[in-house]
């Protein structure tokens, strides 16, 4: 199962951690993992490319984990992370046995 945990503070997004493999299908054929990975990586790439002084990205290939943390609240992170959340909610609704979303207050 893949877990995506959003970090929030007072209603603002401060990042996320996504880890695990969905297990929907074999590696290379897993459409659930591919959808989530593409959305997460696109969001992380956008925020690190344009707001590199405001975010920190950590990738742990050994544990199949990616973590993005914002140093401070900013509106573009709220927009991008909310868009990621909405997309991933639709994937989670379709494949609840393979992908889960959570929120944690930081």
C-alpha cells in the first residue's frame, strides 16, 4: 500500500510524505503507483524548481519514500498541494485497498 500524508498547520499545507508501493500490479505495470508517482513527482518538481529556497525535498529510494517540507506557509504551496490532494483523493476513492491519504497537524 502507498500512503500519502499531508502536513498542515492552521489550514495551510506545509508539505507531504509519500511512501510505499501500491501493490496493485507488478512493477512496471502498476497503474495506481504510476498515477500517484507522477502526480507527487510533478508537484515536488514544480515547488523545488520555482520555490527552492522555501522547500526541502528528501528522496529515500531504499524505502520508496519522498518527503517535501515547506519552510514557511506560502500561497503557491497551498494551491499546488491542494491540487495534489484532490487528484490523489480520486485515485484513493477508486483504489482504496492500494492507496491511502492522511493528514497530520504540524
